[in-house]
C-alpha cells in the first residue's frame, strides 16, 4: 500500500475508532516518525481477516490496532483475539501452549 494512501486510511480509522485500538480499546498514537511507529501503542493498519487466510484490502476488512496487538494476534481470528484482550475469555488453546489474556 502506498504511503500517502496508508496515511489517509489511518487518519480515517483513527477518527472512526475514536483513537482506540480495535482489540484492547486503548488509545494509540499517530506519528510519521519511524521510531515512534515502533512503540507498542503506535497505530497500525490491521486486516481483520488476515491476507494469509484469504482476506482483502477492502475497507470492511480493515481496522486500526496498536502495534502490540497487531504483533500479538498471530493466527487467531480477530473476534477471538479481541475477546482475549478485553478479558471476556481468559484462555484459548492454540496448537500447544495456552495463551492467557494480557491484562
């Protein structure tokens, strides 16, 4: 995705979501500086259905999340991950280890 389009999209998502992550509901920061974009609370574009699982770049499949949640989701579907992050469920078995919600 081109930088200019990505910037416009993230601004729209920031406004639409009230500046909060779609998973953990914590406020995110917007910055064009690379160093700030590496912070755990930096805004990132998230594909709800992962591209690897057949998701698309359609606006209905895109949300804004903090970098920490975006990096931590791995293969979980977005709704299960959201429930884990918000404490609605406390455990979710993956292939081997038990994942506990980060509070």
